């Protein structure tokens, strides 16, 4: 007992074999085996031996410092986590230094992103070596924040590009993958942030956005929002938070909110003398007949106020059918727009992709046989088209009215000239890139560079 050193409930550990100069550990005699935070774990073979390669982010709330480690695999075990979930973990053996003592310990490789400490020192490592004083900390070694910064200075990469976050829900979508690829190709650090896994601290002195169990999100130069309709309210709150923290948001929260409210957007277009199909909006089913008459009768289009990709859009071919659909929506307290049907369009519309006040690409969409919606997601086909000067001006003006630097503007050709259908604040890239052969994702990244005056 005399030879046992006393350590605190928190201590600094050093792993010279892995080149980890200091990692903060929670000392926990209730846990049997020690564990360390590990990402991107891969098994590899050296001759007949199984080895393991993994990455460690040794500093809490800092994902930019990554140390890649490689060692022989010691074991695989079923371990029960503190939450009671059993999982298989890889086990390694490696020397650790705590203060002036160096000894070999077993470590399980675990995802500790949600934990307060990147490492846990269990009782097997303590037995025969230490006694724990739970009321004390850093009794073996104490580092100042300046010393830690100095130790990790060699691991901090010189910044060669911008740090850009893609704020969306699904990293596998074509548009999201293309934007990340384009940013990386231009030398920027691209980070995918899942809207639902981010949350914020509202504070005048130190506002924060945290991600996945407490990681404080590092500062970003720019945010590219790609928001699905169901996440509009929450995502826009996040975008406002990023904006208040100094990040440039490619589309602002206010602009996205306006574009998603089809009634407000339609009112703004009408106010600014933009020609749109005649549109009606009413509250009471008693007004249904006059509402139908007001938009020149059936056939007519009925739209949910928040619809995208052609979903929530219905064609009523007779006045009776229109009455039934409108009254059905009203009975469940659903707000809708009623819009005249442009027969002469023959199931075609035009999508103009606007970036920073310029139409950078245009395509014509043709509805599938027996379908009135020309959306690609509804089976429509796309082809490159040369738009008129009037259509170009209409697309640019519509995006400007909603203050959208990036927008998909949908136009329909009628006997009265081009009419604006709607403006999308998160336009898809797949259809228009395939139809035109243009690298729209690259144009979006270039727009950010221009706004932030970034030079290679």
C-alpha cells in the first residue's frame, strides 16, 4: 500500500507509441477496462497478424486535430456500455505514461464522441499502482491550456482553403454529394452537418452550435443550406445562429422562409408586377364555388402551401372534382392555393438555375405521359433549352425579390407570355447537370469564393 501513488479523478495520459502528447482521462474504478476514443477503425493484416488502424481526436470539442494510430490487435470483446448496450469492441495493448510512471495497459477502442472525456482509465490499469482521490484532479501531471496548445501545434494544418458546411439531412443525395465533391476539388474543407443532430446555445456573449453529443462546431467561413420542407423551421433557426456567429450563409433563413411560404411568395410576386397564373386563397368552404370561378374554372391546380418536387399538387379536371378536393382539404384545416391551369403549356415548364443574379443554366421539363406535373421526381424528363430574354429577366427578378443568391425558378410558357410558377430555395442539381452538362455545384462554390473574396 505504501508504494501506491495517489491520483485524482481526472488525469493527463501520454501515448508516446502513438504520438499522442496528452489526452485527458476520466479515472473510473467502476469500469474494468480502460478505453480511448477511436474513429474510422479498420482491420489490416501484416503477415498472419491482425492489426488495427484508427483515428483519435485527442482534444474534446475539436475534430480538426486527428492522430492516426496503428498497432497489433490484442483481442475482440463484448463490452456493455454505461447505457447498458452490449457491443463488440477491439482491444489493444500499449504503454501509457501518467506523470513519471510508464506501464502497459489494455484499451478498448470506443466511440466516445458523446462523452465528456476522450479516454477512460479503468480499474485494471489502477490495480497495484494507484489509489484514487475522487475530490482531486491532475495530481500526477498538470498542463496549462497554453502547454496543450503548444503540444498540438504540429498537428494543426495550415489553412489553404475555406471551411464550408453543407447543412442538410441526407449526405447520399446526388446534390449534396456533388456540392461536397466540388468544394473539395477546389481545395476547401467540406463538412456535412445533419440538421437534426445540431443544436444551439443562445447567449449574447458566447453563442454556440453543438453537434452529436456535445462537440462544439468550429467556426465556418460559409454555410450551404439544403433544407427539406419538414425541417424548414428548425433549420432556419440554425442558419440564423450561424449568421450571428459570422458565417456567410449562401441562402439566408429569411429568404428560405419566404420561398417556402407559397402564399407569401405569391403575394410578393404580384406586388412586384411579376406575371403569375391567376391564384386564389380562401378560408371557408362556403367560398369554394366563387374561388373556382375566380381562377377561370376547371381544370385547375390545387396546391398545398408547403409542397416540393410536385408533391401536394392536384389537378382537378371538373368544377365538381375541384369542389370536392378543396372542401376535403378545408375539412382537415389544411391551407391551399387554387391556381388556373395553363393548358397550352402541354405539361412543360422551364427550370432556370439562378446564382448571384445570373441564370447559369436552364432546362425544359416534360411531364410523363398521363401526368400534368413536369417535375423530375414525378417521372418528368429534362432537356437543355435556350430561354428568351424575357424569361431570363423574369427568373432573375423572382430570385431577387425573395433575396435568394441560389434559386431554382420555375416558369411556364402561356399565350400571355412567360408566367412564374414558383421559386425553390434548395433546387436539385441532378436533372439540370445531366440535361445541360454544366458543373452547377462548382458554380455554387465559386459564388461563395467571390462573396468572401477568396483567392487561391
